[in-house]
C-alpha cells in the first residue's frame, strides 16, 4: 500500500505540469494541443479517483476501460487502460501489459501532451518493473544463502564430537 501514496504524488505533480507544453509544437495546431492537454488533466483526475475506489469498483473500471479500448484504440483510451492496469495494490495490476500499451505512444516522434504523459507513465512503469526484478533477484540470493547456511548447520550437527 506504500505505492498508492507514491502514485498519487506522481499524479498530483503532473497536474501542475499540464499547462507547461508549448502551444505551437510540431504535433498539431493549438486547438488539438488544448484538447490533448484537457484530456491529460482528465486522465490525471481519473487516476486520482481510481486510487480511492474499492477493489470491486476498480475491477468495474478495468472492465469499462477494456471495453472502451476495444472500441477505440486511440491514445486517450490506451493511456486510460494503462493507468488502470498500472494501479499498484490491485489484484489485476499488470505493469508489463500497461507498459506495452504505452509503447506505441512513446515511440512516436510527435511529442504532444498525451505522448509526453504516456512517456512519463511508461518510464515510471519500466522503473517499477526493474525494481521488482531486482527485489526478486535479491530474494533468490537470500534464499540461496539461507540454504547454504542450513546445510552448514546440518553438517556441523552431524559431525561426531
């Protein structure tokens, strides 16, 4: 549950960044930039609400986001589903799948507000997955050391005195 405050802190920090994108970037006209900026802010608010829901309600949101994505594979529905899948502490959390959903947006040359947000979320997911792999490796090493220690103790006890 310590990840939820971390995730919420990230989301709150991003709300302040929503208006920092330049109005005339290469990704399109100012109206499209403004629409994307509003969508990003909406997604941040959605993530905040999602974090406060019960497990059943979060599951319903996952189902709804999956249905939306199956009908519209655009950037908004892609990031929305990735946000739900990346929610820490849920039974359905699937960070690799969420990162995979974001990869097409991250690899695009155009860096509009949605792509920037997707890129930030993707970096966070990749880092969390890397940390989880490292924790798993350390646990395996610790288990191996415990096994060696147990065998040494057994030999010591089996040795005649």
